């Protein structure tokens, strides 16, 4: 029996899919092509690759500290139990991320085959994906590094390519070389000549093979990552490598650190072609290409009305969006930001994000509606010395025991039952009941019921930023030592 550990690399911010994708809620957690997020789709694909000779364990995910609850909650929603979330204190690209996963996979004394995929891709044909992965797993168990190559259907300049020739066994080819993103003429040449595939960043290899190859090619990354892992702390399913050690790791991709060095080396590298309707949804034009369209080429999500418009993408989150007599437009509407772009210039959205980041605008990082491990809050109005939020708390969940230095709060229950700690008092409030939290008072909001609790919170004070919180107790490990 071949033992397999799925590894989902869940980093990245998806800046070209702004304003839907933001640093605090990046594209892998968005539902862009169906009811499930890209991350949920990736997890479901991987747990389904088992066979009579392939045993699939719980997945490992590598993500950032700020996304740990979002990732674990999305897995819970689709009924997938997590092995561990490996939490990077800072981003160091994919080579250190995979190294953390390989070290974690070996901790039980085993050496499983790792099936490594990004969290932000879509695959239209899941059965074809499963067959290709099973083929790659059976090849990797003997010690080969196996990469999945996407069969190209156009001269694409946005992807790196793999050149592979000569079958070593049925459907498995030997990688000759990796090539960088080509210009248009070179991409057309690759398509005409054949034997070239898009590099999708999906790898299948034993944990020991990755660690040995990394040690051979980039011992600096191997040593530094191992040192950070040795100094890790564990909190239930969350594993945190030592921050000081991890920060010193050189930032490098899997491809540059190892894969591109393997052809002709002591580490055999093979490729399994994948023709399964794959897309990395790197920009809004790619999202348009995979969505269902009407007879005029329009792909619309949400409340949208159009007349005499063609080849448009509209994503309406919170209000009616109308188009009249336009072509090749992208319109992405969210409660606090709207993007309008030429579909052929969708890659350039990243320049808007760079401006937001430079000017330190909150729209770069957070949506108006912000998800938390206990539920969410939506900032529905704000003015001089006041802010109004709609807050939902999941059944059985609780916010931290906290206080604020600069604001007081009024809470009005609109749905469910609230248990409120307000100084020395503990109150139970139901619909249409309210309470007042004075400035500086220690307080907590909990939901003791079986349905979601919703309240309206009105803040008033001299400073209303989210960093004006002093936590004393917290179920989610957010108190500072």
C-alpha cells in the first residue's frame, strides 16, 4: 500500500483578483467558479485520489498565521479533517513551505509520498485529474520526482514551460528542461513543435526525496528550515516554526531551488501530462474564460442587468450592476470598492493594489465584512467619533475577554441569544434587548444558543481602530504574552 500525504500550499494574496481578493481574504478562499472556494476544491480533489493501492491521509496545509482559522473552517464546511496547519510567520516562497510539510510528514517515522498542489487553481475534469495523480504517485514511490504538465491549448506567455520527451513508462515522460515564460513567438513555436507543457506547480515525490534534493542543491534553505522546524510550537492542529529562525530562510520557489536543477542530475525527474481543464485563475480574464456565458459572451454573477453588451464579466456582491452598450469590460463590485477594467488589461490590476499598499489604504487588506474564528463583522457605517457594525457569532462561539482604551459600545441583539460579560455582571439578552459597555470596562460577547447570534454594535469614542483591543482571555490563542 502506497501511503500518500496531500500537501496544500495555501499562501499568496491574489492581487490581480482585487477587489474580491485581498490580503486578509485572498483568492484561494473565494468561491469564483462554484459553491466551494478554490481551496475547498483543491482539498476535495486531493482526498479523492485514493485507490486500492493508494492510501490517502489527512491533508497538511501550509499557510500564514492570519489565515489559520479561515482555512480550518473552510475544511470543516466540506467535511475534511485536517492533519495539521503549518503556519508561516512570514512568506518565504514555496521551497521552505514544502520543506516544512516534508519534515512534518516524516515526524511519525514514515516517508510518505507527498502530493503537492497550490490552493488557488481550478480543474474542470476531476476524474482525469485523479487518474493523472494516481499515475504520478505510482511513479514517485520508486524515488522519482514527478511533476504534472498541463497540455497547452494556446500559445500562452504567462506560464513557465516544461520540455519533456520519450516515455519511460506508459504516460510518464522524462523532463528534459524547464523554460521561463516565453514571448508570443516562442510560445507559438512551443505549441507547434509539441513536447512542451505548462508548469502548473503540482509535484509528487517522497518526503525524503525532496529533503535530499534540497540538501544537495540548496543546503542553506534545508538547514535553516530544519532549524526553524526544530524550534516549533504546537497548538492543537496548528504548528508554528520558530519565527526568528524562519525569517532568516532565503526566499525561493520549488522550481528554482530544486526542480530546474534536476534534469541530468542524480535526481530523476518525470512528468505526467494533465489534460483536465486546468486554470490558475491568475487574473479576471482567466475567471471569465472558465465561467458559463450567455449567447453574447457575458459571464455574470450576482444582480446584473445588461443591454447590448458583449464579452463582459460582472461580479456583483451587494447591489445591482447595469451595463449598456459596452464590450470586453470587467466590473467587480464589492460593498467598499468597485473595479472597472478592460478585459485585455486585467493583469494590470496589480498596479492598483500597489497604489493601495503604498498609500496604506485598508481596501488593500480587508473587506468591509471581516471573518473571524468566532464569526464575522460588517462595518456598515462610520463617521466622526462613531462606527456601526453588524456582528454575527456562531453557536457556541465567544469573542475574547477584552477592553478598549478609547471607545464605548452599545449592543442591540437582533437575532438569537447573547451572553454578555460586562464588568462584574453576566447578562442574557434576547431579540430587541440591549446593553451599554462603558469605555475601559472588561467585557465579552458569547453565543450560548444553537442558532447564529446577530447584534448591532454602535461604537463611540476618540479612536475606533481595530487595534484598540486589550485581550485578557481568548479561545483562539490571540492574547499576547
